């Protein structure tokens, strides 16, 4: 009980009231194809990734996401209305956040809200995913054969270079199996009344338009996405 009370006190007062999302059960067999407006996502609410960290960029992307689940997977799709887009890294677990990149950080175990996966995917569909245990900050890099279990679709080519400086919209969609996550941590399987802690991000730290955008407010003086105490709440319905 003391542990649970500590966790409650840790998060109370940090989470902004707008950082609460209801994720719905997706019916049928979802197809992962990076199509933002297909039927499976029609009833899903939008997650606005519109808060800024660090200096305001000269161009502000419009970034939205949606999230859902079924019995075996969690699904996320991002749409970015962007400029100054580049994507050259092809190696798994490379520094994709330096490029045009979207990110989903999530703690899938209700009992350990500070231990999380950070899934980062550049515009060309190359992923990075670690499992990070707080407060010890132990980092476990998922292996290539494990990462390949995450199905990822992207609307842009694998390599985007030279940088696209004109307006362009790009989309990333992914399917993440619970069975993969359970190799690293117990998973609170989605059902009515259960919840995860999470945040959604957009970055491009080494593009010609550096930007750091978040869904849930992160109250920190410089860009830093690795602060799970500021994660918002995903409520399953």
C-alpha cells in the first residue's frame, strides 16, 4: 500500500488534465498500411502533439496520433504535416531522433509506471526501441529479430535526402504485439478500466528546423523526452 500511495503522489500534480486519452478496441483484422483516414481509425479520437520543448522552431509542424488495441496488439498511427523532412538512418536502434521522427513512449505495466519502452520511428520507417527501467535507468536494447515483430508502415521512402523543404504530409503506423513486450515486463492487458502511462512526441533535432513536440506537458527547462513522471494516461475502453 505504501508503494501504491507513493506512485499516486508522484504522479498527482504532474499530469495535465488534457493528457488523458481513451483508447478503443479495434474490430476486425487491422491492416497496417499508413493510411490515416481508413475505416479502422474513424472512431478513434485524435491525440494532438502540439506542446513545445526548447526554442520555438521557425516552422511548426502539425502532428496528430491515434491509438487502439485488440486482444494481441496495440496500434498507433501518426500523421505529420511537415517541412524540412529528412530520413537517412536505416540501421535498427540508430539515432533516428536526430531526423524527422515520431515517438511513442509507454509504460505497459500499471504497477511500474516509471519503467517504459521508447519506440522511435523516423519518416522512412526505421525504428529504435529500448526498455528502460526507472529509477535505476537500466536500458535494454531490443534485438533486431525482436524489433522485426513490430509491423511498421510508412508513407515516405526509406531514404529521404536531400531534405524536403516544401510542405509534405507523412504518416507512420505500427502494430506492437503484447507478446513482444512481455519478454521484458509484465503487461497490463487492455480492457475496460485498465490504463497505461504514455507520451507521444515528434522531433527532428538535426534537421534544418530543429523541433521537439509533446502530447503530455513535460515541465523541464530543455528538451528531454525521458521523463516518465510526466507521462499522460491511456485509459482503455
